C-alpha cells in the first residue's frame, strides 16, 4: 500500500509522509504490541496489533469504547515491521473512511 522499505525505522519521516491528508500518527509502542495513536480529521484513533489480532478504534474513547472499531485476525500481529504496521493501519483507515462516506467497510 504505502510502498515502504522493509527495513524502515519508526522515526523515518516517510512514516508520517505515508499518512493520508488529515491523518496524524504517533507510534506509542513499536512491537509486541504494535500500537499507534493519532487523529483522523481531528478525531482520535488507536491502532493495535497483538496476539493475532489487528484493530483500529476511532472516536469516542478510541482505546476502550470507540465510536467505530474494526479488526481482523493475523498470525503475525504484534511482530510486524514498521512498514507492515503502516500498511495494516492504512488499510483500516481506508475502511473507516469508506464507511464514513456510506460505503461498505469491506471495500
């Protein structure tokens, strides 16, 4: 998705540059779990990958009681590289943005 190198490190400026317009992101834990917090259009989000589960919560209290949440199983969740984490985050942000426009969350 973001076409980032496998050896990307978290403080590389390409991490933030990969975010869509209106999205800010800050890595709060780089691995085990992979966690990123930030905002999508001024609304808070929390991304987490751990114990085989990848999820994104947006709005409300994004960590415990988000207004919107979606997730899926992945056997490597928590052990992603920075580039893999960004790809999973961007995929879920796309699902959120699509749902916000009234489209299917499976887009």
